[in-house]
C-alpha cells in the first residue's frame, strides 16, 4: 500500500505527463470523445426508435371478418374461443351498421359517396386487441392461421408484413449500435495507447532512474494508467455534456424524447474511464516491459 507522499507523486506524474503531451493528449481526448458521442447518440436513437415501435405495435390489432350466413350460436362460440386465446386482451363485435358508420367517419368530407350505395357491403367482424408480447411477426402469423381455420371466418387482417418491417428496422439499428460500439472500442484503445506510448518514450530516462532506485513495476506503471483513465473520463464527460446540451435544445422542439438517467450517464463516463485505462494497459504491454 502506498503512503500519502507516494500517492501524491503518482497523481502528480500522471498530470505532468498529460501536461507535457498536452497537444497530443487534447487531440486524443477530442477524438475519443467524438467516438463516444457517436456511440451514445446511436444508442439514444435506437432506444427512442424502439419506444416508437413499441407504441406502434400496441396499436396493431387483428380484424376478423365473418361470413354473412353465420349463425348467432357459431358467432358466440368463436368469440368465446378468441377471448380464451393467450395474448388476446379484448374482443369487440362490430355489426355491419357500425362498420359502415365507422367508415363514414373515416371518409370525412367524402362520406357523401356512401349515399349512392343501395346496400351495406361491409360484413360483421370481430376486432381483437392484442397484448404487446403477441405482436411478434411469428406469433401473429400463427394466430392468423388459427383464426382463419374457422369455417365461419371469411377473412383475417393482421398486418403481418407491417410487423415484419418493424422487426427488420429494429434489428438493423441494433446491428448498427454493435458495429459503432466495436469501432469506438477499437478507436479508443488505439488513440489512448498511442498517446501513452509517446509519453513512455519521452520518459525513458526517468523510468531507468526509477528502476535503479528500486521503484516497483506497478509504481512505474500507475501514472500511465491514471493518465489514460483520466483522458477516458474527460472524453466521456465531454461526450455526455454535448449530448445533454443537444437534448435540452431538442426537447423544447419535440416532446417525449427519452434521455439517459443520471446513473446511466455516470456509467457511461465510468466505461470511458475503463477504456482509457485499457488503452494505457495496451501501451504498457507493448512498450514498457516490466
């Protein structure tokens, strides 16, 4: 365990190292901060997109159109089966008269066109409201196939293709997040590693002297680790600061934007700190054989 004087020396050396390489250090922090900002930004876009998609999913229902010659008993049995199906929250029966009135409201100013009809062409139907966990495309297809098997059912509208498109969009953004995360990880390790490497090469004489006076390997390594960790923390802090400013501006223009909680922002800065320390460790292994 190091005493107060040794700890003060370690912290001082790490800060002095950053001061001596302030140009390269600043460039490293800016590059790493920009990369981290991109990662955080893509993560936020993905989270907000997922929230929008979940809202859209919650509005996707199934409409079951019934045959014109359906008997009341058959209709009641079908309704009971639908209400007993897992994932079905509610089943509402819509008469032909209710269907034409709803269609009239949807047409708005063009509703007068319906006055030319001599008979109501719309059939009776069941409108099924689903739980969010049933809105996966595969389960929606299974439910559609099951309902279509009833003899009294004329047609089932389930918007399966629309759900598949939503799933593809979600998977695409998750894949982009993973790729950006890998690029950020590689760039952060590379930038910090090279900055620390320059500091090590500049301090080679000092390192030799420290070895001669009996300094331990960890005592020599720690200032570089602290320097890399501090650069990572600064980069993460800058990325979060830019993102907070951007969020405060956008939230005045658009309602309902999700943003990181305080704990998540702190975790992001801690992750950045670990990346900085990881870059330093990489440089120490390659350029400082202790």
